[in-house]
C-alpha cells in the first residue's frame, strides 16, 4: 500500500470532512493515478483548484502521485508559496456564466449587473457541462459531482445558500465589481437591451413611471422594458454593501 500526505488550503477545505481541514493528513492508496483523479476522489472538484505543489515543486494535473509525496493543494483564495504551473488557460473574456437549476435568483442578479448568464431550470448535467465547455462559460453550481466532469474547465461551487451572499461570493471570487454594467442584459431572458425613447413605450408604462423617468431600455428578445426604478435602486444598495464588505 502506498501513501501520500495531503494538505488543502483556503476555501478548498469546504469540501473536506472536518478532521482533514486546514492540516496535513496521510492518505493510503493502492493504485497509481494522476493527482487530478486523486484529489477529486478526496472530494475536491478540479475546477476549484488553482495550484498544485508536490514536495515543494509546482506540478500540473497530469502528475502521477508517488508513495511518500507531500502534496499541497491551493484554491482561488490562497496563493501558493512557489510560482504555480497554470492548470488551465487564463479565462479569455469578460466573464460569462451558465448556472444550474438551483441558482435562478443569482442568474437574475448577474444579468442585472450586465453579465451574459445562461440559466434554465431544465438543463441536464451533460448540457451544462457541454455549454460551459463549448461557449467558454464559467459553470456555477451547487452540484459537486457536476464540477468533477472532465469537460468542465471553468467552474465554481457556490458555497452560500442565501441569494445576496451568493452574489457577494461570486462578485468577490471573479472580481466582477469593476466590470458591472447595468442595462446590458435582460434579467428575464438574458437578451441584449437597447435604449428606447419614452414615446415608443409610454403607453405600456404605469403613469407614475412615465412621469418620473426619462431613460428606458428594452430587451431585443422578449420586449421587457427597464428603467432606474426601485428595483434598480435596491440593486445599487446591495452592490454598495457587497463592495463595503470586501
Ligand atoms: Zn428579455
């Protein structure tokens, strides 16, 4: 029987049983495999891992574990002590997302902040992994097994269950705050919004809205109309709070 020592850092401890958190522990194994498979068998999905260090030296996911190895595993919130080997190409664009069926409220918030966000409550796991892979979208999920799929390159397990905390978590994790651009995507369908003159839509607006607001946007896909009303103001308060707490 071979054995290796593992130490997981920072927010990766979330995936471990409490006796293994924030400390080195020995793990016995009877098969030789890649560090990626071994770390996932201990509970940590590969998209959550940002750096791997074995016996003080940076390695990538293909490294084959040897008996006696000292393995350190780092997540997004804890930089490793040595220059890491990148485990995936840098994310190439303005972040775009695809969300699983548990995260509908978070999807609406991300759209409201101007991020291209796909969400349907009937996506299957295979579809989510495929969309994430083919469209280079960050997969946000509450399903650890889904994140372990080989096709998923960019992904994150959403730890918080409260929707405001979820938004704070994702804003911090992907440093979204400087990229916030309201009135870009429709909260309902993710369609692109366009400016529209009040005269073109005022028969559809409540009287008070038509009276108090002059700037309007309309979804090119579903026709929904948006303005800087109470909904928008609540969102601004929430974002200010998230920025203050960071
Ligand atoms: Zn729409």
